[in-house]
């Protein structure tokens, strides 16, 4: 419920599963399966806010789909520990963008063609990361949509959740195909995640944008510090 707008559920759930003795690769795959109903619930709660032309939406969906498939296949071959430093570094990068670029300036800037192209490349790269690990994926995607595509903060959150539906479905499908998902855990937690995400999204829509942005920045800061602290243990 709390991460319906802020994202980064995986940064909390994956370490928790590992602490209970679940293999790291299975924990990542199971988290991805849980993300499917959660993302659907959150996306449904934000329905109507995800503005954008059909052509751009097709490009974003296609790049996310391709990147997520590549990331999921990569996760099955590369140790997850390889991303231990990437996550906190990327999230601190998001913080810098959010803190240095005022919300009004972001919304007011009409994206140039070059900025849009860089944004599409960033979406593809994030798709690979989202399929590989997913922790902090929505958080970074929100920052990308606001900065590169000049979406409003609420539009960016809604659109990032829609892209996360695509990403999690593709990745979870591949993980299921290779037998790395704990279905008992993913089905039981998935139902709860769907309800919590839907309610959280509806509540987030009622917050003033300035407070939504502040909550988002505070959540990113806490999760980035937590992830960095886990790396240094």
C-alpha cells in the first residue's frame, strides 16, 4: 500500500525472503510474480492519469517489453550480487534529479527531440534492470518520465505503474518457464499486494502534488540509505 506510488517494493521484500532462507534467485523470481497483481492493482487505481499519445505509449511498451525479457534472461545467468552497488547508486542519482530540478520547471520544459531519444534509451535500460531485479524500478522510471518526457508527477507515477505491469508479466513468465518461482508464496502475497496497491493508488491520487512529491522523495531517500547500509554490512 505504501509503495503504490513510491515503488521499490522489491528492495524490502527480496531481502526479507532471503533472510527466511529462500535462495536469492528464487526470491527475485518470486518477488517478480508478486509484482504482477500488485502492479495491476496499482495501475487500476491510477487509471485515467497515465496521459500520453498512442504512438509514444507503443514505443514505451515495446522498449519495456524487450528490455525486461533481456533482463530476466540475464538474471538467470548472472549472480544477483552483481547489482549490489548499482541499486543505491541509481537511487541516489534519482534523488539528485528530484532535488535539483524543481517540479514546476520539470513540468514546464517541453522535451526536445534529443531529450526524447535519450529518454527512450533510458526506458530500455531500465527495462533490462526491471526484468533483472526490479527493486527501485518504478522509482527510477518516475524520475525518467518527469525529466525526459515532461509528464506531470502524477502522470509519471501512473505511466510507470503501467510499464511495470508489462515488465513484471514478461519477467515473471520467463522465471516461471525456468521453474524459479515459489508459487505458494507468490499467490498468497500477490492477492494481498493487489488490494493494498489499489487502495494505495486511490489514496495517492487525493494528495496534493507537492505533498505526493515530498513523500516520494522521502521514501526514495530512506530506501537508498537502507540499501546502501545493507551493502556495507
